[in-house]
């Protein structure tokens, strides 16, 4: 009995001991932390050890709890709720174990197949899908597969930065996708992809902007760039203005003079040598822009201009899915009645005033009847009056008849039409856990606004993923692109006199002045001799001249991935691209081009006219081919140790080769029906001694434009390293190193192995304990990074470069070489050092974004530098120039209202970039006009605007300027010109500030979206009114006629020609009165959409999505200057934009 009592007392003591452990109080306030951290902290406060199975607890990585002085048992029950885990108290310890499932009746298991996305529609990788200890993670496409799960089991879906969800398995099995909402500490960014590796947003130290599928597809896009225009801060995309002949596409300004100026484009993990036409806008999964050294140095000598990473959609595990899209866009015809133009008789009035109604013609006026010399329409009336064949009254009547006619309506009817854009897109995807596939086809056809002009594009793409086993997988991608275009010559409206006619009363074509190169009287003379009609008939040329271009491109990507284990992964793969472009220029015998070539090289002989260029058509064929490949091997290490230390490291090497070749051939006397051609004696006519007897004003031929060949071979080999280390999700350090070698590189050892590198750090302040009570601040991260990127130019290489030329000083012409560039053994990469400081934030739950400040200094830029003339040239391109850029960027997204059936959000992308040329060779003997057209002047921005200080017209009607002393003077040569001192800096010539503001309102299945663009902080020059223009601008009619007019007009008109010099023209066209504020706004898009996916008839048919969109683009623009001139119109004469209206159907089934 005594032993029984002692046993009972011992049991009661043990039970009370266990109970006392669970009654100890703890206080926890942890947000978005792993379960293991919470259990360890609870045990520490309770003074006991909590043991748990690490593999089962590790599944739960994103939990939150807030309790104050609660019993340990109660806290454990709360923490382990819905985890499939339970606890048991022991003396001075608590054990966590897997809770046994109660016996259930046998129910058929379900398979969980689907995709996880964020609220913006972007797929989410690395999301944990777990049932107890059985779990998987989503892949890069957000897809997951979890098989043979009990129907009533609880599935937990969690990801760092997002609110976790728990869903019953049988419910989840019927869901095609799961949408995770941003967590309190989420910065609003998706996972960062550099194509070499993926980095979690909280780990990133670099300046990166990105958009996902939902944001990209909010508007209807028929080309890639329009989908990202003004949506990513720091990225300037502007087709309204040109720099050095190209539209603006820049990341954080210009950082080079002679090298490539556009960002590097990376598609599906590899840089592409193909054009942007190869990107189907309907396949965009995400677009990421790497803007600083920390993010972009991994691309080495191709990263100075920024890197644009494009990830395309991938297959999702599950049944076969179809998506079909079609759009139709219509752009109306131009309305010339709104143009800023002077009356059509303005040029006729000036013509009469200049020659005093024919009484003051040039002394040699008869040459206009006896030679090819040509003149504007109406001058023949003055000749008739001079010859006395018409009276003054008849002359006036003929001028009135011409001046009363305006051909704008006729031009529109004969040469223009409404432009149409049609697009059809179909993709098919699906697969199993072992293999997935994605196949897409896209056709885009454009009927352009000019008659007989059109183009088309066909894209076929296939992507597949094969998983051979748990360790080895293969990704395959193949693309086919075919583009075709047909360009016919339609005369430029602004290059045709307003009173010229294109047809007679019977509809027969009539010639125009532009391009005829001969007066009508002399033209009749050569026709009688047996030569061709030399005049240009636009209606004929539009049908008889064409440029047909066909491009075919292929791309294949293969990547093997081998999971070694313990965080290591090995990747090996590459890309192969080839393309061929065939451009055929054909001018039939009826065209003015073929006729004028024949006439120019015809000669009079004793036997009659000899046609050195045979009669018939002319064909010029240019064939260009390109081949490139990249092979890459890379070792990855990605692991979290003890829930505190995170490593994301890559080490790799790659080799790249790019080969291009081109050839040109020409044929005369060609017949496109019989394909016959005739020989030409080029040695006879293509010499400097040849003089045209009949048509010297016609275009001349050059042998190198008729026949040529070119070949180029670029080879690169690289090694690289990039690593990111994070501690407790609070602090991150990054480092990157890359060494590039090339066959185009210099031979100096001190430059050959110079690495490009970067370092960076990030601090997630919101994770600190002292920030836990700041309720309005949900997330805050500070970033800083510094490093060096590179760029390369082919303007200079280690060898002498010479190009083929014809020496026209000999007869016949002999072969010559033009010196392209000098030997440069000290050639090195252009370098850009980057310092970036940034802050990412999220406040009051619904407003998030980033702010960045950066400075960039580019040095060793290739530019013209002075040489000792005894070396064979006075200048050569050397690494001798420098440019700086600095700026601020703001990316802001605000969800003002978030309800089940009503949402309103706003996006703002704002950038400010200031650049300056720091160093460049300057010829101090330059004249003032040479600075005006020079885009690179030391101590001023690239493309700076300089102008003369206008001082009005003098009494002779010639422009004057103010000198540096403030006194008026006449411009002129030599000592009269004071170079840069005669000019005034007006401002930057390219936008300093760019902004895109978007708003989207969702009401149920309907949404409306609006996008406004702003470009500012720069100056633009408006053209000067010119009496010599074919279509003078408004105000030209008020030109200077006589002394005294200088008090009321600034338009040059009549003046003593012997007093005029070229500087008067420079002053008139480039004076400060022609410069205005260039800032402008554009209402870029208004898009409305309604989704009928919930309609019963749509669901019965089998559609899972049935969306109809309508969009109006380029609705209006406002120029922020006194003329309301906006560069969005493309021309000062043009007041308004021509809107495009598009309707689209987007379906899934």
C-alpha cells in the first residue's frame, strides 16, 4: 500500500511539473518569421527546451503572432494550428511531433495542379504548397504539382512577403490559380531575374524596375516597346524625336559617343542579336530593367547602357489550355487643313516680287529653255512674259489660277488611306509534372497610311520543359520569325508645291517639280532626240518602284539543369541565332529612277545616241546574313542556413561569337517578266572624267553602291561571379566580378584583364525590433551600390581598317582604299562607374514604390582625338572622352481603393537625368555654326541647343546678331566670327524629365485605364519661315519686301543677293527666337475592357476567359509653349495627332 501511495504521489508530482511548464507565460511579437524561430524564442522565455523535427517545421516559413503574457501551452496551440503538428510536455522540455491523422473512410485522392500569382497577375516562384510535411515549391512560372492528396486535407500556401492561405485540398483541386495578397512587409516587387540568377526582392541591392503580365497587358500593345513606355523610371522611350538619326531608347541617359547607345536586350536568359520585331508582346511574362552596376555588371562590357530582361510565358502543369487573341486597329487619314501653313500662293507672290514680274530675270535667263536647268512651277510664266508671248493681264490670270488651287485634298485622295493593323495570336500549353509545353503563333499585318506600303510579321515559338528525374531537367526554346515589307515612293506632302497637280482632267498622271531634275522645255528636247522623259510622275512611280524586304530569323535555346544537392545546382546551355535579310529595290522602265539613270549616262555619238546604261528596269539586291551563338556553363549555390544565413551565389563562364556578312549586286536593262538583263561598261562611265551631256542634274552612280561585299567576325570569352549574402532577412551584401576578352580588344596587357565589378548592400529596416510599433510603415529598405560597367565600340580596333572605294581621278576608275581607322594597340573598354543609393518602401498598406539617386561617370570613351600629322592622319578615335550622368527616379504605386468589386490604383514613373560632356578634343578654331550641329560640347549636355543672339533684320532685310559685347553686328567669316562666344546656350536638347502617370479603375468585370506621358526640361527649335519652301509655314507671307519692313517682320524675303553670305542663313535658322520650351504632354491611351467570363453562355461554350477591349491611342497632345507646339506631332507644321482606335478580343479555353 505504501508503494502504491508513493507511486501516485510521484505521478502527481510529474503531472504538476508538466503542467507548470505549460503554464509559464511568454510574450511574443513576431511578424513573418519561420516557425522554428518562434518555437526557439518561446522556449527561451519559458526556460525550457522545445524540441521539434526540423524538416517538418521548416515548411512553415512565414508566420505571425502577437501575444502578451500568455501561457506557453496556449501559445503553442496557436502556433501549431493548421500545421498538422502537436506538442507534449516533458520535465523541463516540450516535444513537437507530427499529429496522427484520425482514421477516415477511404475517399479518392485528389491531384493539386495549378499556378500561383500575385495581385498584379505575375507568376510567383518559390511559393510553398504544403500538406503537413509533404510539400513542393512553385517553379519559375509559378506552377506546382502535388499528387495523391486526401480530399479533406488542409493545404497551406505561403511565400515570403505575402499573406499565407490555407485551403482544403478538394477545393484547391478545382482552382486553376491561387492569388496571394501582398503581406505587410512586401515592397510590391516580384522576384528579380537577371537571367543569370533569381534574387528575392528583399535581398536585392541594385537599381531595378520591373512590370509583370497584368500591368503589361492592361493596354493593347502590338509591339514590345509601347507596352513599357513610361512605365519604368529611368527608361526613356520616345519615338517623337531623334538623336543621331535614331529614336530615343535609353536607360539613365547617354554614356557613349561612338559605341552602341541602346540597352542590351535579353530574352529567355540570353542576350539576343535579333531585332525587337522578334518579341511577341502577347507572350510577355515580365520585363525587368537593370540600371546600375550592382544589377547589371554581370553583363560586363555590354551593360553600360542598361539591360532589359524579357521573360516570356511558360507552360503551366495541367490539361491543355488554349488562348486566342485578335485585335484590329484603325488610324484615320491626315487632315492637312489644320496644318500651320501659309496661303498656297505665297511662293508665287515671292517669285513675282523677286523677278519683278519677269522684268528682272537673270542675264542668262535663256538657259532655262536650252539646258536641263530646272525651276519651280510658275517660273515658266515669267519666262513667257519675258519673251513677250503673253501680256501682263494674261500673266496675272495664270498666276491667280495657280495660286487659287490647293492640292491637299487631291494629295490625300491619291496617296493616303486609313491605316489598319491586324493581329492574331494563338497559344497552346499544358503538360505533366514530367514535361510541359507551350506553343504560340502570331501574325501581325499592317496596311500603312501611304498607298502601296505595307508590312507583316509571322512569329512561331515553342517552349518545352522536360524533367528526366528529380535532379536533371532540360529547357528547350525555338523561335521562327518572318517579316515582310513593301515600300513604295509616295511624295512627301511638305516637298510638293501646294498648287501643283498630280492628274489632269482625264486622270492622266502629271509631273511635279521635286525629283524631276530638268525643266519641261528641255525635257521635250531630249525626248525628241530619243531619250526618256526625265520628269517625275508620282502616280507612276508609286506603282513602278518598290523596296521589298524579307527577313527570316531562327533561334534555338537549350539549357540543362542538374540539381547536385545541398543548395548546389549546375547549368549548361546556350543559344543559337541566325537571320537573313533580302532587300530588293526594283525600278521598272516606266519609273523616273530608271529613266533618269539612262538619260544621265547617254551620250551623243556620230551614230546617234549611245545608251551606256541600257534601257529597261533597274534592280539592286542586298543580302545580309548574321549568325551568333553563346555557350554558358554555370554553378549555382542557393541555400538558407539555420534560418539566418542566406547565400545566393553563381560562378560561370561563357563564350560568344557573332558573324555577319553582306553583299550587294545590281542589274540594268532588267525585265521582271523575262528576267533578262543587259551588260554595262562601268569602267567607262564610273570615272571622275565622265560628264553627262544631257542630264547632269540626275543622280550619279557609285560602283561601291552597286556591288560590294562585307564580312565581320566578333568573338568573346568571359568569366563571371555574382553573390548575395543575407543575414536574418535584414542585411544583404552583394558582389559581382566579370572579365571579358575579345578579338577586337587591344593588345596592351594592362587593359586586357581589367575586370568589371560591383559591390552593394541593403538594409531591411522594417525587420528591426525598433520599427515594430511604427504601424503606418509596412516596409522600408535602404540600398547602396557602386561598380563599373563597360561598353565596346567597333569604331577602333587593334588593326588598321580600310574600306573599298573607287578612285575617280583615274580613267578608267581604279581600286582604292579609304582609311577607316588607325591601328590602336592600346584600345580598351569604355568604362562607366555607377553609384546608386535607393530606398524601397510600403506605407499604409497600399502605397509602395522606390526612390533612387545615381551618378554615372563614363570614361575612356572612343572619340576623335588629335594626332601627330606625321603618323598619317591628324585625328583618330581614341579612348579620350568622358561623359557624366546623374539623376533621381521615383516609382510609385497606390491602391487607393481595394474592394471585392471596386478597385482604383495609380502608377507614377518619374525620372530626371542630367548629363554633361566632361572631356573631349576641341578644335579651338571652330566657327560658330560648327557648334550648332555638334552634339558633344565640353561642359554642356549631350545634344545641347546653342543659338545666335538675334538682333533683328537690317535695312537690307538680312539678319543681325548681338556680339558678346551686346552690340549688333553682321555675321560673317574669319575675324567676324567669334566661335562659341557668338552663341548662347539655350538648354538641353533631349528630355531631362520624363513621367508616366496611369490610372486604372475596376468595377466588377469592367475596367477603364488611362495613360498620360510627360517629357520636359529641354528646348526645341522651330523651323524659320522660308520663302524658298515648297509649302511655307504660316507667317511666311509677311516676308521683308522693302526698307522699313524690318520694323514689323523677322521673315527674310527680298534682299541684295551680293550682300548675302552663308552666315546669314545660319543666323536666320538658328537664332534664339526660334527656340521654345520643348515640354509636352500626351494623352497616350484610354483603354476600356469587359470580361464576360461569368456569363452562362460563355461558360457553356467552354471559355474560361472572354474579354473584349477597346482602346483609343494618341488622342491629344499639348505643347507647353506659346505656339502649343508638341514634338509628339512629328512636325511643327502639324497641329494635332491622328488617333488610333483599336478593338481586341482575348479568350482562354
